[in-house]
C-alpha cells in the first residue's frame, strides 16, 4: 500500500472507524490509518492520505507477503480487527482501538493502539509511520527525534510519539520498523498525541475498552431494540456509530469524522462534516433515547441549553464544534489533490453562518421526547428553551437556507415551515405540562397559522405533492418528513400522493435523490441514503409494509462489509459517495428499522447476514 509504488487508493468501503468520543480515525483493511485528526474531530489531520496520496501522511502495519485481508468489529464494540491471510494458513490479526478505559486512562490522553498477533507460524511484520501535521501544508516541516524505545515527531506545539516492538530507521519521510511476531506473543504499536502518557499495560486497556463498549450498547429493555430484534445487527452497528461520533464531555454529535469526501467523484460538492449540526445532533439524541440511552439525550439537551445561554443576540447557530465553540471559517486546501482527484478540499464550513429555521423544531422535538422522562430537568431549563419556541413564532415567515443548506438565495422551504410548526406544537405541549396556559394558547394559534399556510402554499395539486418551497414548485425528498413529524397522518391523501411523487420523480429503485433542481453549485450528486430510509419509514407507516421491507433490504446491501454507510450512493456503479461514515444515514437505519419492526411480516424477509462480500 505504498503510494510511491503506485498502489490504488482503497475504496471507502475498505475503511472502518475507531474513536475515543473525542476524535476518530479511519483504518483500511490493508492495515493503514489514512485519516486521523488529533486531538479533536475538527483538529488538523496528522494522517490524511485519504485526501492526498503523497502528502497526506499515514501509519501502516502489515505482514510481509500477505495474500488476503478482511476486517470485523469485535462484537458489540468499536474495536476493529483486521485479519491478514498468508501462505500455509498462517494468519496475522491487527486490532486497532482508541482506549476508553475509565480508571486507567485520562480523558485528555489521546492514544491509538495497534495490537499485532500471529497465528500458525511466525510472521514478519513491517510498520511505517509518516505523519504530516496541519494537513501537510507546504513549508511546515516537522522535527523527528529518536529515543531508545520510541520515535517523536513534533511541529510547533503538536507532538506524536510512536512506541513499537523493534528499532526504527528512516526511509525518506517514512520511519520504518520491521521484525518477527511469534504465535501467541502479541506486540503493540502505540501512537500517543502530546506528551507521552503514563505507560499502562495495553492488554488492560484493550479489555477495558471492549468492556466499555459492550456495557454501553446492551440495553435489552430499550423500546427500539424490542421492536427491531429482526434487524439487531444493523441497529447495534448504527447505535455504536452514533455514540462513537459524540463528544464525551459535551454530548454533541458530529455529522461524520471526515471532510471533503465528494458527493460525486470529480465534483465540487465536498464539505467538512467534522462538526456538530444542531439538527443532526438532535436526530442522534432522539434515536439514542429510543435505544434506552437517556443520559445521552439529556446531555445533548444540556449542550443546547449552554449554547442558548451564551448565544447572544444572533441566537442559536446551525453548527458548532463538538466542544461547543463556533465552527471554523471555511477554507480550501489547494495543495491537496482530493479523494480520487476530487477538488476542492475544504476545512471549516460556511453553512455555520446560514439561517436554517428547521433547527427549532428538531431541538424541541428532542426536548418534548425527554420531557415525560425527566420533567424536573426540563422545567428548570424551560426559561431558556422557551426562547426557541418564541424564535420559531417570530421567524417562521422568513426565507432560509433549508435542510440541504443551499448556497443560493434563501427561499420559503416547506420543510423549514413544517419544522417551525413542530417547534410551536412541541412547545405548546411542554407548556401545558408545566402549567403555562397562556403561552401554550398563543403558540397553538401560531402553529395553526403555519399549518394552514403550508397546506395552501406548499402543496401543488397538479403534481399531487408537497413541493420544495413556496417559491420553487419542484418535488423535494424533505417533504417525506411531513407525516413523520405528525403534521399530517400517514394515510392523508396529500401524504400518500406525495410519497408516490417522490418515488416517481426522485426515486432510483429503492434509492432517492434529495431533489433535481440545481442549487448554487453545479455538478451531479448521488442518491441520498437518509432520504431512502425516510421513504422506507413512510411506506411502512402508510400500510405498504411489504414494499417497505423489500426496499429496506435492498438499501442495506449498499452498506460496507462493516455495516457502515456513507452519506450518498450511486446505484449504477455501486459507489459510496460523500463523507463516511455518516451519522445522518445511520439515524435513517434506526428509524426505518423501528417503522418496520420485528413482527411476522418483517420476519418473512430475513435481513442479509452481511452487506457485501469481502
């Protein structure tokens, strides 16, 4: 996998992800870490070969002369094992993880551990480490220092320390170590960020990390798990992925651990998703709530309260760093070639300065869900949270950028209006529980006005469908959310005809495009997997169960062998597109699985044992 030798890039589906609830790394089944931003999700990359073959940096562990490789997660965890097959039945297992070991390791210690174990015979293994700090920007060289048992790379205040089982040597920009691994005698490569951490037996850290994930994921009484037992493996992987993309201190969820993976190879729709979208994070919190993780839902609401408290006159932003700080200014990395040549590579996100009115409804939907479970917490927070309801009441008549974050001039998006209705409807319900009758009555009247306006201005009788915007009469998959929010019932004639119109105009088999009208950027994009799962949910809840299950099964086949999904997908080439793995898509998996359930009709369609062949 040396890029100097002209090896091809791994496919996105060759990657798994590991993390420590502060940051994450992408590990290929060929033994390379090709993406790692340290110490936080939004930090500059240290290993970035995912986006530039020669200048991105990587860390490789692989046996000499291997023939086949595949990887699997340790059951119930985000600990990733890669299996290399060598001649004669010999096998090398590489286990990658970032420690989550309360009581053994500090929350501020960021470490990647790579466990190397041989089976059958002694295996010769090669390690390569080639860090490129700060996105490998030109002219910013790091220093390399060798110590008796480790190598240290540093640039400014950034420092990476590698501790391995053998001596190191330099080969150009790469630092290499090579040696034998005997059966039953595992060795470790340890990568520490910052000052070298206190040495801890890595086997202890591995056991503690496996225990952390397995204890967290097992909630047998969670309503979503009881209802979706037929799809358990898919639900569990999505559950684990959402947790992995959260920040352990703030409870915020980032959209994805990557930036600039293209929505179409060679196209310009390449965005930085390493941030916490208020909307996406609310979806994640709602899903984890249904899985029995009440603490995660409560922590997310607490994070929103903190943002509202410190927001100032401009109110709640659409995007933050997972730490809660403002999102970074959007810039281009012109020195990087991009994934398979797809430029530009962007860091930061200008959508953080947009107006997106739907976030009011997403947040208050999560709050209302939590309200009956933790009424005292919501009551204490209500003076702050009620500001969101007031914002929706005053701002719903404004145009905005919408859920798809168009960079064209703002429009009166139907989805945004519906979600303002959700904010007022949920706010009214909570206010009634808290005995705030006057506020509930006032918000109820505004909700009725929004409802009648959407029915009048947002539905096109000629198309038989709700449309993208009052001022753009095209079909948009976001209108599938109308029955999902309770705005109209699933069996309403307008909803049924809208579902049919989305399938007719945006469908590609079970897959669905967001829209067909161009925004301010040109170039194609793939089908949007979240929208495909929304369609499954709508079909299931409108009584079209057999079609829903068949669609669900076909969409599941578009996942990676690790049951991980990207943002988008091209059904013709079977190519994953967009940032990966994508929280939004995995939320769709959970909602669709819940809508289908685990009853007799769903059981007739046993889920595929794996997404794709390895």
